[in-house]
């Protein structure tokens, strides 16, 4: 029989064991309850809207406060368009966390649309929301009470003058140099015209004699110069009015011609006048060739005699006929045309000379390529150094910077794929071909398995159909500046620009491929390898590509 003390001791041990077990069970129960089961609820504020009106889409998540929750971001509500993503409203109650995320959705085409299920990531679990059916109705136009207005015209963007000053640094000095040259040329021409203004032969002869009187030839005993001017004056007058070879004739030949004119009755010369002219010419020959100075006072007398001979000759000359007057007019007009032609040729030659000097100076200072691009223009350089456009294309949104905005183009699909696959291409290329950019987005049916290698191979095959022959094909993993991961396929090849003319250029290409669930996104860039600026453009475009990431709370 057990001793009473031992019985009491055993009962205490049993109570202790039961107490420990109860505490363990209690802690286990509390531990299980501490891991709150996450819940996701979604709702919309209306199922009927008009074109462009907003639908508030609300997602409420209840989860453990230590859980990581990722909401969808971007155009995942297709066919509706997300126009606003509101900030997440967060609240806490003990160990539970409540997150409320709202989206603004709309649609600009009437019809019945289904908002697809949205995926919410909570820790390592994915929970889908319910789908919703909405109706989009047309806006009823009130054409009675509301006036109709014409479509507003397109607004022209202001011209970019940021680089205009660089052109002025070259153009202004050149234009100033040309203006100064032309001013000098026109002024010189005007002076020459005034100096060479037509004066009748008789007035020219008297003016020449008066100019001879103002010289110091006699005072300084320069008789040779004196008699040369004196005889040339009368010879020039006779050359224009009597005998057209008087300037190149000898004294005897000229006197013989004058006597012949007298004997023929064409000009009624006085024999004494002819003899007097012969004596003056003989004396002039002695002075010029034999260096015999005339007697004192004889030079002045000969000058007076020449003036009288010119005047007498004018009196005995027959009146000019109409034909002679016309011939004289033609001569003056021909002389004026010659002067004008000479002025134009000198001006053109001078301007070309200034431009050549500026061209040579520019090449020496800036280099040949800089001057060539400035004079002839360089399309790709202007694109590389101009203002670029950063835009979002498709949904989920892809952000990309390009020299010009990409243009949306419809993609024809086979009948069996219509309604199941959506494909959109946004593209732009230069003319003539130098660089081309294309952004392609394809939406596949839910659950479709996407093979990225097959997609890349298909895209390269399409390039080959367009006249591209790849020489090198490389492939590597690629990550955008905002962390989106994809595949970069790149290399070199030959592009057929004109098959008929057999125009082929060496080119490069780069293909960026991204996949997300049932969405395929690609950026294809092709460019002329021989143009350095197209390579800069391509590199800048590639570095600008970004894909929207999911938002983490």
C-alpha cells in the first residue's frame, strides 16, 4: 500500500505536466492565429458610363502587416484604359494590415467591355480579383440647343532657334564681306562710267588741247611729250571722223589719205590746211625721233594751228548720214553692254572668291566634315543633335525617346487569330533610309506559353524578307535603366535599299525583346553602319527604353 506522502507528491507531478501541456497548446493556437489569412476584394463604382467618363476601380487587401503586397501597374485593364493610379491608403489594426488601392479607368469607344481579373501578389501567393462587365454609351449630341463649331486647326510648334547663333557666326561675316565688295565694285563702276562717258570727237579734241595747255611740258623742255600729245589729238579726231586708220598711219600715209579725200571731192580740204598739218607732223617727227627742239614760240604756234585745223575740218566734213548715226548709237550701246557684262563677271568672280576663302578658312578651323554638314546639311546629324520626343507606347506602357514621334500602324492578322491576338506597331524611319525604329506589342490569349527564342527568330526572318542579310548575330541578356529584364539581339548585315539599282549598304541592327505574362514587347532599330550619327541615335534610343514596373507596398 502506497504511502500517503508519495501519493501527494505524484498528484503534484501530474498537475505540473498538465499545466505545461496546456501552455504549449495555447501558444500553438496563438501562433496559428497570428498568421492572418489574406483576403482580396475588388469593386467598381458604376457599370455604365459615357465615352471618356471615369470608372473608379477599388481593390481592398487585408493581410499580415509583415506581408509584401504588389498591386498591378500599367495598362493591365485592357480593353479599358487606365488614366489614373491613385496612392495606396494603408491602415493597421493589431497584426492586420488593410490596403486600399484605387484606379481610374475609361474607354473612348462605345460598347460592352469586360474588365479582366487583376493579379495581386501577397508574399509568395497570387490572388486574382473578380472580373466586371461595363457598358460604355455614346454621348448624345444636342444639335438644337448646342452650337456646332469647326475643328480647330493644328497648332504649329515654335521653331527651335537654340543653334541659330552658330550659323550667324559664319553667315554674318561672309555676307558683310560680300556686301562691302559689291559696294566697292559698284562705286568703281560708276566712277569709270562717268570718266568714260561718251563725248563727241570734236569736243574730245578741244578738251585734249585744253588739258595740254595745263601741262608744264614747254617750261620743262619736254617737247617730245608735248608734240606726242598734240599730234595724237588730231590723229584721234581724224581716226573717228575722216580715216579709221589715222592713229596707226605714218605721217606720209595720213597726208596722202587727206589729199585723196580732197581730190575725190568727199571732203573739201583747203590745200594750205593740208600743207600746214604736214609741216607740223614733220616737225613733231624731228622732235620725237631726232631730238631737235623747235624754235622758241613755235610749239605754242603749232598748238594754235592744230586747234584751227580741227575746227576747219569739222566745218568741211559732210553731215553724218542716218546710217552713220545708227552705227554710232550701236557702238555706244555695245560699249555699255560690254561694261555691264564686265561688271557682272567681276562681281560673280569676287563673290565666289570670298566664298572660297571662307570655305578654306572654315575647313582649317573646324574641319572638313563640319563645313560639309553646314553647307550641304546632314539629316542624321540634325536628328542626333536636335530636340527628341519621349513618349509612352501601347499597354503595358513602354517609354522610349526618339528624334521624331513614332506613328501607329495597324497590323493585318489572319482570320484565325482575329479576336484572340492583338498586335500594334509604332514606327518611324528616315527618307532616304538611314535609321528606322519600330516598337511592336503583341497580346496573346491568357495561358499562352511564350517562347522568346521563336519570337526573335521570327523577327529576324521578317527582316530578311525586307532585304536584310545578317552577317553576325549576337544575343545577350539585357536590363533597362529601370530594371526590366529582357533579351538583346544585335549584329551587322547588309541592307538592300534599291533592288533594281543594286543599292546595298552595310548596316547594324538591335532587337530588344521583353515578355510579361501574355504580352510580348519588342524594339527593333536598324541603321546605316557607315553614318556615325545613326549609331549615336541608335545607342541613345536603346538607353532610353523603359518598361513600367509593378508598384510595391
